[in-house]
């Protein structure tokens, strides 16, 4: 049975690309969560006035991928020590956050933050926020790396290093290496 978790770690194009390559991940949807405006648009979220984070909702098979492993991948493939930013993307819309839907997810999120902190000399700034209303991003944002990202200089600068981190640290978990 598919379970879902919502995480934010910067640009959703970049985080989506990582999780699309993880064994056990069945779906990844880019969207917005954690804000105060109903039906936000990409432009409004990018302006930083809605309070939403660019996030991904990950559908995964817990028989193939534990939530703990999924969250460890999340921490390994973004910089959870940067407050309200990832690289050149600055603003609360690019914050590092986990939006647990259940008490069990909340406990796993807290444990994942503790594991990440144990491996980081800098403070982890990832927040745990209420699982509020999810707004799927506009269609052109879905599967962006596959559809448009390879012709986008920003994506070409950011996504391949994230995929390299994934493949180096979690080789047994990646679809691309399993089929290589």
C-alpha cells in the first residue's frame, strides 16, 4: 500500500529529480504547502508572499523503502543547514521542512533530524510543520527534469550534483544504477 510524505528542500524541480530515481518511490508531485493563501500560483510563491514552501509529495512503498531511509536521502541531497535558502534560491519558499501527516511520521522526522545533526558540524535548521493543505504545482512543473530541465542552465548546475550524491551514498537504492 502506498504511503505519502511531504518534504521541502529548496527548488521542487531539484528535489523531484532526486526522488524519481529512488527504488520504492512510486510517485513524486511538486506543489506548495505551509502557507496562508488558498490556491497559490508559482509566481506568488516565488515572490515569497504566500508563506508556502516549494515541496514534493512522495508516494512510496514502505515494503521497499522505509520512511527513515527516505528522510535520510532527503537530508543527504540538500543542505539542511541553510535557513530559508538552497544555494542561490533565497526565501522562506525554499526552506527545509518536513510536513508529517501522522504521529509516526512526526517521530521519524524528529529521528531523521537527529541523525542529520549527528553528522553535521553546523546546526540543522529543518522545521517540522503541520501537514496543511497541499496544492499541486502547475502542470509544467511536474516531471520537470525529464521534460525541460536538461535545457535549463539552472537545473543543469544543481540537479546532476544532487543525483551524484544520491548515487554515491545510496547506490543500492537508485533506479538508474539498478538498471545499469
